[in-house]
C-alpha cells in the first residue's frame, strides 16, 4: 500500500494553497471538501438523508444543498452538527478510501489526504504522517473577513469555535507556516516533501 500523508490546518490558514504546492510537486491530493460536495450531489443517498433530517429548507433553488445555510444552521447547534457529521463522515470516509485505492498505481512517492477535521476526529492517527498548516491568528481573521465577508465578531467566533491550532501542531509530524509570503511557504513545502520522500524510502529499504 502506498503511504498516505494527512494534511490539515486551522481555518483560513491556507491549507488549500499548501495542498496545491504539494500537487505542483507531483503528489496526488484527495480533498475531503470535494468529497463532501460529491456525497450530497442531487440524487445521492447522502443528500436524501440530510433533507430527511433537516428539511427541504437546506436546499437552494436548484435542489442542491445550500452549504452556507447548513453551515450557519449547525454552527451554534452542537446536536445538529453531530447529526450532520454522523450522516456525512462515513460517506466521505468511504469515498476517500475509494479514491486513494484508485491512486495506488500512481508513480508518486506518497499520496496526500486533505481534510479540516483530521485531529478533531482522531483520524490523523491512521495516516503515515501529519502535516499541519498554521498562520498567525490576526491573519486568519483578516482572511476570513476578506474571503467570506464576515464581520470581525463573526470571524473571531469562527476561529474560537475551532480546536486551538496549538493542539493540532502538538500532534503534527511537520508544520508549514503560511503567513502570506508564498515563496517562504513553497520553500517549507519543498523541505517537508523531501523529508517525507526520504522517510518513506528509508522505511521501504528496511
């Protein structure tokens, strides 16, 4: 089996940017966020179960899941969030496993699975290594305001609702700090990539 590296990070830390940099180095990325969209496409059992649980109000005019509406709905409601995760996580996990299996013949030295909640769910333990993307909290706040149109209070609430970044860093094998200098970030990604290639190559040779 080809090694799979987990990639996660704090909200608005630039996880997708870092994933793209690994992709540029020839590493296939399986993105849990893409899978989360696929498992609730119109006509899927996933969407049907979400509608059964939360009602047709979660759909937009085209019959697709309104992700922002659902996100706002579960943000302050732990019970609703748990119910949604109970529907989606097994579907995303199964889709991810299928995608990773399909990539087993890829020539890359390892594969990468990108997801926001690897540490929260404990699933990071299943990966051969964990890369965490971090950024200063002030930058996270600015990016949330610019990217999602949040007010300062809303951005702060989103950051506060997450597992503290320090907890993710504590279990990371490698940390990439993405504070806005993309060249510096790219250099860190290159260094982590080289370490991963070397680490897995040495394990193969034993």
